[in-house]
C-alpha cells in the first residue's frame, strides 16, 4: 500500500473548499492503478516536499455525483499546483465512502477523519 502513485493536479468542482477542506484533484498517470473508495492517511510529494494529508476516493454521494474522483486535502499547504505532477503514498484506510444526509454531517465527519489522520501520524512517527 505504500508504493508511490503518480498523478497530475487538475481542477475540480470546488466542493472541498466550500466545506472548509480544500483539496487537490488528481488524474492518475497510470490508468491501470485502482484505489478502493474511502478515506485514507496519505503523504503527498510536491516539488520534493512531503506533505501530510487525507485522501478521498469516491463518487461524492452526498452531492449526488457519480464520477469517481481522487482528492487530497493537504495539511498546512495553500499553494496553487494545478497541472503539476505529484506523487503520493497511502498509509492507512480510515473509513469507507459514506452517504451523508446533509453537508453539516459530512463536515463533522471530515473533522473526525482529520483528527484520526493526525493521530495516525503521531502514533507512527510518519513523515513530517
């Protein structure tokens, strides 16, 4: 699960930013790679800098969307990196994809997910 995956940062719909969890959307370079839906602990490499974060793979069912996206919420990183190649490593799955009845419940869960990701990094001494 720790092998690096490579992708290009593309423009998304801006849903993460609206929720207070801005993400970078990733178009995988190797189309044969499959990542199961869910939320994961991830380290992303941008310009040789390791950035902790959480990865979401899924169809965003709370918004009734059907296209699978790969999105990473980078912790403490706010630079624009559209069209840049990045790589990332998945360390641990936090949870499966879930449909929430409203965006407030989704936001609550995202805060819990982020806390779990921080705890994972603290416990495993991983990354930065």
